[in-house]
C-alpha cells in the first residue's frame, strides 16, 4: 500500500493506537532484508520472516479473520484456461491456510 491505512492500522485505530510508518515497500518480500539490517519492525506473514532469521513475535492483539474473494468477468466463467488458473489460486490459498 503506497499510502493510507492497512488492515493492522485499522485495527490499531479502533484501540486508539497508531504506527509510526517510516518506510513502505511495494512487495512484502522486499521488507525482511531491510528489517534484518536496520532497527525497524515490520508486520508480515511469519512464513516470510523465517527465511531471513528475524525474531518473530505474535501481535499483542488478535486480528479478525480476513475474507478473501476471487472475482472474474462472467465472460470467462467457462474458459478452460481461466478455470485452471482459478483452481491454482484456490489451491495456493488452501495450502497457506492449512
């Protein structure tokens, strides 16, 4: 997110808190190497942190579950290649959850 609040920020705001964001990156995979060489903290999925030997801490609060949706134009509902790609995406998300 180039600017504005993300999912965690919205939750913190409800508790009267806010982060002091000093750096934003365009992709979450770019952040761990930066955090590993600075005194910055970051919030990312644990799977991304493990590859960079970062200390991992749970958030001090529970986040509500996120609903994920997959949308496509109805013209592509019967397209075989599109059906295949949707099934691949769904499989990836199912693997991440389990």
